[in-house]
C-alpha cells in the first residue's frame, strides 16, 4: 500500500512489462537504508575499474616550488644586456597548475614563460634592468605543481 508503512514475511518483487519496475521521485533523498548491509548489484567498489584508493586525495601530489634568482643572467629580451631571471621547475611528471613571482628589484617584470623541457614543467620570470647581477636574490619564481603520486608512495588501504 502506498502512503503507509508496509512489511512482508517474504521478499517482495516489482515487475513491469512497460518501463522500469520502480521509479523513485522526490525533492530529497529518494532511497534510504535502515542498516549498513551490502546489497548485491547495488554496492560498487570500483569506478571505471579504479579502486577508491586511486581516487583519494592521497593519490595526487601537490607541491609548490619557489626558486630565488641566483646566477640566472640571460639576455631574455635581446637588448644585449643580461636580464635577471628566476625559474621554478616542477618535479618530472607533474604539471603546473598555477604560480607567480615575487619581485623586489624595483623594476617591472619584463617576461614570464611557462613551458616544458626535459619532461619537467617550469615557470620562468625575467626582469630587464641595468646591473642585473647586483639584484640577485630579489626575484623569485613560484610554480604550483600537481600530478599523480607514484604508486610506491601512495597510502595503502586494506579491506577487511
């Protein structure tokens, strides 16, 4: 009966010759369980063939790399003068998801690049100024890196 509490001594079965045998509709949860028993065919331990431990935040490595400008003097703008540079490089296999720089030189940042070389993603920041060598340590590049955590480093989860 609909709208009242029901109970049965044996398993009840719904059948339909047209459409689904049961369609639940509502503004809140449409199905709840009165216990924690597993239901064959309803509970799942894999999603697209991946276990829950593969989907946990612990299976992703997120790190921030900050590099201070020391010794990176390059003519980045082609004006014949050495520009001060700082490069932040992600560990191999990780990608850059953000980043930035800190510039205490008193000169504006003239160039920012984000690239990939030797399998490592990097962010490079340059400041074009006179006497760049006198300002080493005043420019920092930051890269926020993310990627899969190597399988050996993933937390292990055991099922009972």
